[in-house]
């Protein structure tokens, strides 16, 4: 017969349950890597990186000229949250390529840092009591907004880069409001924690007094009370044997960020760097040979533009005080042609090098429409019948720039269907979605 195991009495069972550690118990967390200095280093990196992300995000918002027309802004009812400080300029012509490239690249590179920072402070999320004072309650609330906002912004941003719209609603709207929620937590948490982080980095923090290691509460096990000043409240009170130093852990985080940088940043450059940008949809894809061999966002087939739409019967409609004018492609080619070397830069962070565009200046078309002096802005409509930004508004400074064209050719050849044949808008420093393809109508002065 099998040996019968003795059953435990109720008091023994209760003692066993009391001995089990929960996440609220500092002894539950035993990694020797956690510590105030480790977290402070990650925090300083995030402080710089997330500030850069927010600034470049605001610049991206301004680049859409959101006050110009509702079609440029997908955040109805935004109120005072929709402020920006200046109208978007047309120079330097690579401005949006730089700011949005930085926004997306820095966001990708910060992913390992963000995950390491969240891992380093996770014991605090379970600390009891939830709030010891008003200041502590404010800190916990800021932490909730910061972590929730950061995860939401990073996840939706990374999905947008990959063109995977798994979330409900518009990315533009979700990312806009998510940014403000994140900022509220970020600013509050930064104000509360920066002095402590600076002190830790300058002076260091002892792990305890008299050789006793201290946990989340900052007191030896078996004692209670608030943490004592000068103790490392993130260090494990009963750490496991070290297999990796804190410097080694920071090096691993840095190596992860470097790997993401090398496999994503190349989408903004030509040559070998673009071919190794494996983590972005505009990275290693080969656009093929020829003058039109550079990246596109939407193809003609994807938006159901057919040869019948762009064939001999196509006409450009130009509206203004002079009435409604209609031009064939041949008539547009017969007008005075101008050239401009400009890139395409998209919100997903990818961009092309400067391409040589040729066509009719928007200012010249404005003059034909009845604005010979100081042309106003223009409302652009595409043959594309659905989807975001099939309509867009351009500001007057964009129309007046001599490099702003209704492009008919690129790099010495007619536009391909995917690049907007028979005609497309190209404007210096503008986001790619405002460089409308398959243009059908230009309405000057009514925005």
C-alpha cells in the first residue's frame, strides 16, 4: 500500500499561508539588480527621450495646419488642447523629415528603456498602504497616468508604424488625446521625482544601516512604518545571488536600443541603411528600378484608382474668383514648368531622399484662378473616393513658395500611377499626406 502522508492541522496550514509572500511583501521581489540608482539612470534617459518625443509630436501636429480646415485635423472638440505656437513653415525643406523621423526613431529606441524602467519600479505598484499621505497619493496617481499613458502611446504608435490598425477609432485622435493624458502623469511624476533622482545619481543611496538590508518600506523585515530617509526603497531586502551586475543590465538595455536603432532608422535613408531597416514597412522593401523607384504610402490599386480615372478624359478643375477652369494634362504640360528637389516624409517616420519634381507652380495656378497677387491657401481634392486625407488644405505661405508644385513629372519621367499620375501636390516641409496624389480639384481662397 502506498505510504499515507500525514495531514496538516488547521494552525499549521494558517502558519504556512502567512509565510507565503505576496507582491505586496517586499520580500517577494528578489532581483539583486533593482535599486534606486539603476532606476534613476533609466529615469534620466526617459526624461530626455520622452521630452523630445512630446516636442516633436507637437511639431507634427502643427505641420498639419490643424486650424486651417477640419479635414486637416481629426480631433473634433479638442478645445484648448489643440493649441500650437506657429503656422508651419516651408523651410528648411527637410524640416518635417527631420522632426517626424526623430519622433518615430526615438520612440522605437526608447522601448527597451521604458520596459526596463517599468520592471525596476513594479514593486511600488503593489506597495501597501496605497497612500501614506497626500503627496504619496499624488505620486501614485501620477505613476498610474504615466505608465498607462506611456504603454498606450507606445503600443498605438508602434502599430501605426507597421500600418496595423488593431485599435478602435482613428489613430490620429487616439494618439492626440493619449499624449495629453501621458503628459499629465509625466510632468507630475517628473516634478515629484527629479530631485530624488538627481540626489541618487550624485551621492548614491546606502542599502540600509548597520548592515541590515531594507525593502520597499525602508525598514528591516518585521518592522513597520514609513521609509527612512537615505535608504534604497527599491533594493530587494532578501536578494537572490547576483548573476548580472547593474552595469551589465544597463548595458543590455542599451544594446537592445542600439539593435532597434540599427533595424529601424534606415527607413529615412537610401542605400544599405534602408535595406537593414527590417522593423519598418518602408525599410528594406525594394521599390524597383527607374525614376519612380522610391517609397510610396498608398498605391493606386489600394485606393481603387483605375486607368479610366486617370486617362485622356481626366481634367484638373481650378476654382477661384475667375470662375471654374478645367485643364487637361497636355494643357498643364504646355504651361511654364518649374523644378524643385524635395523629399517625401510620412507620419509613420519613413522618408525618401530629395527627388527632382517638375510641374506647374501652385502660385501660377492661383493667378489663373483670379489671385495674381499674394495667393491665398488652397483646398485640394483627390480622385481617391475614400480614406483619410483624400482632401487637404494648404496654407497661403505654402502656395506662395516657388517650390510648391502641381507635379507632373519626377526625376525626368512622368509620374507613375502609384506616385499620383496624372498630377500630384508637392510642397516643401509638408507631411506626406498633405502632398495629395491623383489631384482632381484645386479651390483657391475658400478654406
